C-alpha cells in the first residue's frame, strides 16, 4: 500500500490531504482520502469517471472557474462522479471527511452485471440492493443484520468492497469455511466467487460493493 501526504502549505488557498492507495490494478485505482475542513484544494481536474463513498456526513463546495455548486452527503452515501472540468473543492462542514474514490480506468462493456441464476440481487433481495448501474459499474449496498445469513450466491465480476461497518463473518466457499474480518473504512478487492455468508456479530453489517463491467 502506498501512502502519500500531499501538503500545499505555501498559502491558505491550498489544503492538506492524506491519501493512501489500497488498490491499484488494470481496472481501478482506489484512493482513501482524508480531507480537512475549510481548506481549499488546488485547481485540478478528474479526467476519468469515479464512484465516491463518503464515510462521514458533510458538505463540499465546488468552484468550476466561477461556476459554483454544493454537494451534501450522508455517512456511508455513494455518489457517481463523472469526469469533469477544472475546479477547486472545499469541505465546508466542520469536521474532516474520509472519502473512498474508485477511479475507473477502462470504459464499460454495457453488458448486464450478471446473468447468473445465483446473482445476489436475484436470490437475496433482502440484503442486496442496487444503488447505481451504468455501462461501467453496478453498485450494490449490502446490509446483513446481526447473526443473519445469506443464501448461496455468485459474484460474477471483479469488485471493490468498502466497509461501512466492521465485519465478522463466516464465509463458506465450496464447502470450506473461512473467518473474514474487516474494520469500518477499509477497502478490499474481490474476484469472482460463489459462496454463502454469515454475520457472526451482534451488530448489523453494511458495505458498498462496486462491480466492474470492464
């Protein structure tokens, strides 16, 4: 994992951001960004589409070279962020915000995310909900209550998983059990698989899953 601290301390117009890169492969680059409040970014541009997951609630103001806009977000909320023009951004809420940015390196195929009869959205509608689908991604929100289990299901695509809560799971794949744990705010890479899951925790579990159609 690479860790880069970007410091623009020369003037008050620039901010200090902490950026780590938990995933970087041929499909995506995932940035884990902590943005400090009331400090503006440098003038910059995002040239590829992204999926953004905000781990805390807040507000961000944007200045597109004179054209201004405001973005409000809730804790755990996901938003689609298309490639755009040069701009300056500023967190205008009063606390720092941790953002998971999933940068999509390749154009999408436009194909369905899954044709499997075991697609989790088909076999487990109680726990799996589609929040966004386009030609590049399908984004799922998964909520599994304390000590609840999922039926056997299949993930057909590579995926990026952002943990909104802690995970304490028993995962069964081809009859083999594995104990899987993650902390809230972590990000993991998931290849295609077929498995069942059980939440061993006394607390509800929640993740945002970005399936990659490329």
